[in-house]
C-alpha cells in the first residue's frame, strides 16, 4: 500500500474528528467513562486490529483515556489502511 501525500492525509483527516496528524502518524485520545470502559475499549481495538492484521504503533491507556497511534511502517508513513482503521475505531462503542 502506498504512502499518502500530505494533501490526501489532510483531506482524510477532515472527516475524522479529534484525530491529529503528528510525527508521521495519525493519533487520537478517546475519552471513556471509567477504567473498565477504557480496558474494554483497548480490548476491542486489539481484537479489531488483529483481524485486520494492522496494529497500532501504540495504545496508551489511562484511567479514563485511551490514546492510539497508527502508521504503516512498510510504507514509511500513513496509508489508506490507517485512515480506514481510524474511521472504523470511531464506530466502536466506548
């Protein structure tokens, strides 16, 4: 999969509220209602990403926050696959 241009990334990001393009990755902090909700969300992300065989650069879980970051290392940056996963994560109930 080919790395997206800055223009393509910026266009895609306009439909992803709360997501940021930083340091060659797309990132978002999701707010949750509780520690158990954060744990459940991290588990849901992990299961989804395993099925897609495309895993986040990191998942950082705090008490009521989960931060995720995606890029495609083999392409050297952000690809359409990263954007698709970001869109899909928006559909996971928190």
